[in-house]
C-alpha cells in the first residue's frame, strides 16, 4: 500500500482543494493515514447473524393494536421529473383503533404509529428488501429481543414479530432500521417512521391535537442528475470496493469523507419533501420536529427572530415549557414546539431556519464535493403560511407540563467512578474507548446491574486518538431514558461552543445527547430492562463504521 502524500487518491482533486487539504492536515498526510482510512472503509461487516426467532403471535399476548410493517422498494416523486428509487416502510393496521396508523402522503417517510402508554402492541415486520434489516424503536424502554439489535437482523423474505407493552412517557419517538453496517444507507434511502406515544398526564393538558399536531421529520439528501439519492459509501463499494484501492476515483474520496464526517446532502427535506411549505391557521400548534438526518445538526430558529417554545424533547414532556432563541437538534433527537401563529397576520409567511454555527469539522474544509451543504452553514428548512383564521380557539399553554423525578447522582452505583466513554478516531475509524462494534461482544466495563443507577461520562477531548476532537457526536443509549447531569467544556473550545450553547436543552429525559468538541458530558440513568443493548453515535456513518458497542444489563 502506498503511504506517501503523492498517493493516487489525490489525483483528480483540483489544486485548490488539494492545497486546503494539505495545509490543514499535514500530519494526516505525513502519516499516510488517509490511505489507511480507505483501507478501513472496506470493513462493512459481513457477519449479519440471523438468529432463529419465532414469528408466531403469543397466544396470551392480547394486543390492543396490531400492525404490519413491510420494508419495500418503491419509487417516489420528490424532484420534478424522474421518480426517486426509495426504500420505505409500508404500514397497515391489522386491528385496533383506526387512529393508530397514519401515512405521510406522497412521501417515502412513515408510517406514523400512534400508541398509548400501557398499550400492548404487536408488529409484524416483513423484510422485502434484497438485504438484511431489522426495526429499532428509537427511545423505547423495551425488552432486548424487541429492540431491533443487529443480531436480530433478518434476511430479505423473512419476518420478525414484535410484541411489547408501551412503557414510555408521552412523546415523539421514531423507528428506523438497525442492521449492522447498513443503518446509514437504509435510513438514507427512506426508511424511517414515527412512533407517537400519549399518556394520561399529557391528555390532561389539552395540547393542540389532530390537524394541529404536526410531526415534521428533517432530513438532508444529495441527488444525482437522474433524481436518485447519492450515498457515497455504497457508490464506492458498487464501483469496485474501497479496500486497499487507495481511491483511484473521486467516488472514493467522497466515500472516505462521508465515513469520516457522515453523509450529508444539499437539499433539505421535511417529511420527505423538498421546499416544504405548511399552511396553518392563526392559532397554536404542536410541531414535533425529528432530526432523521444521517449526520446533520440543525440550529432551529424562526425567520422573524421570535423565540421557540419547547414543550417536549426526546424522552417526552418537559416539566415546564422552555423558551430559547434557537434550539440545537442533533441526529436522532426530537423536540416538540408549541407555536402560536395567532400572533401573525393571515396571509403572512414565516420560515423555519437553521442558523450558522461553528463547525470544527476539518472535512468541510477538505471536502472536495462542493455540492454538499457544509455542517454549520445556514439554510431555510420550510415555509409556514398563515392561511386562515382559527376555526377553533386553542387552549392556552399550560405553565406546568409534567412531573419529572430528578435522579440523584449521590445515589448512583458508580458516583465516584462514572463509566467513561472516550470518543475518538483511531486508525481512521471512529471508536468508543478505542473499541469498535462486535455483534455479541461485551467488555468487562460494559456490564451494569439491573435496576442500578449509573453515571456515564462521554469525553470528546484530544489526547487519545490522532484526531479526537473535531466533531460533535450525538451519543445514543438503547433501552433506557437518561438525564443530563453536567457539561464541562475545555476553555480552548469555548468559542465554538458558544455558537451552540444557547440552544441546548438538557432538562428532562433523553435518549440522545450531543457531545461537542472539547466537552465532557455526564448522564445518569437507571437500567430497568435486562439484556444486551447498544450505545452508539447517531451519526449513522459513524455507527455503521463501528462507533457502537454493546452493553449488558445483568439481572
Ligand atoms: Cu436511533 Cu441505535 O438508534
Ligand atoms: Cu435507538
Ligand atoms: Cu460520531
């Protein structure tokens, strides 16, 4: 393998790009590690284990609601002209309340499943794709064999039967595939749906409902001239593999960057549609925003600078509404906004935007692909048209929303020695504590006691890996909801951090937390489900590349 900076991977780069590249990362070039990344990126695992699971409904599991969910290849109209080939979930209500299933019209996205806390849910998943897949219910506190772990992935033509009781609080959850090494491409091609939970605490609040309760899934995509999704890692593998090839074409450079920085696009889609516009009445709405992007972080704001009012986050309702000038929404995260359009004149327009923030991502400067909208660049997300007066008055926003039990770090099993998770790149692969994902492997420090209260600390600082600290990682833990205890920012990173800080909501329950460059973030949680679960970065190319590990909760 070539290991000098004259390596052919740079042939074809324009001079400007090459200069930016070499100026920025001399050490990278000197060590020839770009070449080893190219080698490493051939490592999409082939070890999809297919475990025998029963697909027979359990006789004494009396489902309140039952769905059929098929993973299908389809084509959808997104851009003018040619249809886009997509992979999507097709939902069907088998039994239960008709309100339980909604589809997102003219979209690859969906379906929307509405369930209630305490309900017994049965979902038959049928994989009609040509590759392995499995469905994960993001944010759910659920038995480990119902969680969609990659060890449960099923091949095309097979079925997986889910049966579970909804334990989560009212809130906005979502589902997406989780086959190892294939989460990124499957989500990118369209596979994602919503799982909206309600409970009595929420019902008592009289929040906007029905047509006034709008899920909005935010995603970015890159299209080719034929209106097809471009996913660089797959393109590189289709065009002859990346392993050891040292990138004889530009596709490999794109793929390498996508693995390092995450796949990004230049078009912003809301619920699967470009240039999204929403017509509203001049009244209050609940807008459930889901960041379903593979890697993009949003800094949400209104175009007229009015503040945003958050009522719920990933783990459900906040104790009280919170007002922020802007809100940071990292991949995997959700935020429910309460937005009163009665302050606007009928006929006026408002835009939801993403504001500029400091991205320390080296790759954005190196990125040879000018088509991509860099991380931290500002853009419009959607237009909201205030089209009519309210047909019916909305109830006022309650000042108290929910009871939230505060977890006490002094009561944790590991108060004095939190479990540390160091996030860094090593040998050009993103790792957790220097380890990558193994389908069933659990290290000795990844074992926790059932019903134990634990503190974990995510550390995104330089020192270990060669390039430890240049990206923010949204860290996600399965099978649990946690609280954020503290954040500590290294003074060196204070300045970029300040471009995000005013929009971070740490209150309430979370399943995903953004760990910015230079940060240590402590979270606390009680594990109530025994078994094998995952924790990983929710930048899907990081996850697929191995920035994911198992942990076990032992009874
Ligand atoms: Cu939303 Cu393990 O993922
Ligand atoms: Cu998850
Ligand atoms: Cu990451």
